[in-house]
C-alpha cells in the first residue's frame, strides 16, 4: 500500500516536497535534511499528511 505525504520544513513550516511512502514505513515518522528555499539553507523536513 502506497500513500502520499508531504515533507514540511521544521523551521518555517512550509511544505516543500511531496513523497510517497509505503505502508510498512508508517510506524516511524520520516525526517530528512533537504533544501528549503524559504529558509535559504538545508533544514530538517518531517513527514506530514
Ligand atoms: Zn524553511
């Protein structure tokens, strides 16, 4: 089962990336370091629905 999720910047809260996650990954929240164009730097992005 595949569902869609967004990755939101934990600094400014903007949703910058859309990802697909498989069902067996849902137990732990995904956190990735990605570039945020609003912050102008790499920040930690976490999964939101
Ligand atoms: Zn940001």
